């Protein structure tokens, strides 16, 4: 029968798992991300071998930070400076002699929610709120891609925001007014001088307000049936944080019906499950 392998290739950690055709995880492991490219590639090979445990590998799926080209599998993840124009698909297929499918981590995470998180929505938006911010939008289970297959950047929208330290608002893309520059983990450290878990209730309320205004924009423009949030900031803020943001969204939506908004039930494993889904189901239109 063989196994399917999922890889979550992050800037701080690598995760790998083997699974059956129905997505049941058999073996898994985690390791810190090496700074050098060659070390990183060797670690990925070692992790694949470990979780495969001698079984035939049917396909490998991977979640990697953007930018990347999903068809050719050439990756240049922003938070891994040594990884630039890496032909990851060619490298992995040559080594493992099986199909290798890779996409932006938020697209892959959306697939994980859809296939293994109980999503039944036709129009489904997944948002991650962690070190940075991003999203993946699925229509009938297929990844929505922009013109020339560009990945839509939902975090780089402008909102009327609230912030007690406006001088600290700066997005890593270089612009001064992106949503990511207000509510990501890096933004929170820059604005409030501490990690998200140390925010006061009033500071959490500011972040929730800004997230809510971003959700308002996404709900009005994309009209999704369901929005799910994952990532350390969202999951760390928990249900109370989410409810504040949803209230703001609902108060500022007049024409479009408010979608259902909830936290990811897959927690920190969303991208790993999504990589398994990519291995099993593929990424083609």
C-alpha cells in the first residue's frame, strides 16, 4: 500500500509525518530549522526516511513559506534567508522517486482544514496569525489563485485601525499601513514591546479590533461561507479574542451577510495535515 508523507518546512521548525491514504498519521517528528541550506535539505531527507520507516512512499506534500512557484516547485521562503531559488521539487523527486507537491504554507493549511478538519463550506477562507499573517482561499476544495497564479496576500490590506503606539506600525513588506503590521506576532512585539502572550486586556482589545476590521474587508470582498483562524497569536488569544474580533466584523458589515468564524480544530498541525492532503489529493486545478 505504501505511505504518504507530509512536510511542514518552517523558518523555525521542520515537521514531518507519514500517513495512510485516509490521512491517519502513522509516524511523526519535529526538528529545529538549520540555518544553512545544505543542512536543511539533508535534515528533510533524514526526516522523510525516518517517518517512512521503510515503506514505499506514494507521494510527498510540503508546506513552505512564500514566495514560491507551485508548479515548478522552486522556493524562496522569506523567513529562511539561505533558501533562495531552491528547486525543491526536483531535489525531492530525484531523491525519493515519487511525486512531490509544494505550495505556500497558508494554501496548504487551508487544504488541511478542508480535508481533515471537517470543513463542508463551498467558499472557505483560512487565516494564520502567527509570526506573520497570511491566508488561503478554497472554492469547492480547490485553491483560488490570482492573476498569473499569484498567491493573494490577504494580510496586506489597509484598515482604519486603533493603536496606542502608532509609531510602531510598520509592515515587513515596507508599507506603513498593512493589517499584518498591526496584528502579527512580529507586529505585536514591535508595537507593544512584548510577545502576544504578555498583552494586557486593553492591548488584546486593540488587536482584536484591528483583526475584526480585516475580517470585515475579507467578508465583504470574498463573501466566504466560513473563516477559520490558526497560528500562535490566534490560538493563544483564544475564544475571547476571536469573539471580540467577530463582534467588530459584524458591526461593520451592512450589505454582506457575516460568515461563520471559528478557531482551527487542528491547532498547530494544520499545515502538516495540509501537506499530507497535498500528497494524497494533489494541487492541480
